[in-house]
């Protein structure tokens, strides 16, 4: 969690945590929350757990 806070403090907007063993995707923004996908508007795309782990 400390490292995730460091990333956001450094100005990184998209901080994700991938759990390959359990095939779960988490997004960090003032806390860690599990998500099924996350939009990245700057790249006009959305990353989904299914895409990342298949």
C-alpha cells in the first residue's frame, strides 16, 4: 500500500494492482478496490480483467 501511495503522490494517475494467481484486477485511488475493468480515456481504451488474464 505504501508503494501505491508513492505512485499517486508522484502524479501517476492510473495505478493498478494485478493478482495473476486469483485473476483479479484492482485499482488504487485513495484505497484499493477490485474492478472488472478500468477505462483509460487518454488511450481511448478499457482494460478488463478478462483481457489481461486470458
